[in-house]
C-alpha cells in the first residue's frame, strides 16, 4: 500500500517532469552522460559516445524517482568494453 494521509487516504505523488535525461551504463550502474532536455529513444537506438568514438545501445527506458521534486528520464545503455579500456571514467 502507498503513503497514507492523516485520514487514512492514499496520497498520490504528483511530481513534474524534469528537464534532464540520464544516460546510464547498465552493467556498471553509473551515469555516463546527462542531457539537458527530455530525450526518449526506443530500445535498440544508439547513443554516440566520444573519446573513443563508439556507440552505446539503448536497452531500457525508465523514469527516475524524484530526488528534486521532478521525475527524470533515464536511458539504460549497453556500453562497449572498449569505451572503458583506457580508464574508468
């Protein structure tokens, strides 16, 4: 059951949509990029990474619980191992 108010009624959260999108390396559980703006890509879409120039593949789309009163879009991606070869970013 969700949160209840003083009268025992269920309280609905009504956060607004944030203005950022987080690109999240699913395997390492780390954010590798934040985009100013809401970007929702389909599963299988590619996100170009730089240094080295590789593509990460979108494997999930989700909403992040509000930490600042707003819900943010999160794109889970599979990042090629070569991206991490030189150093952990």
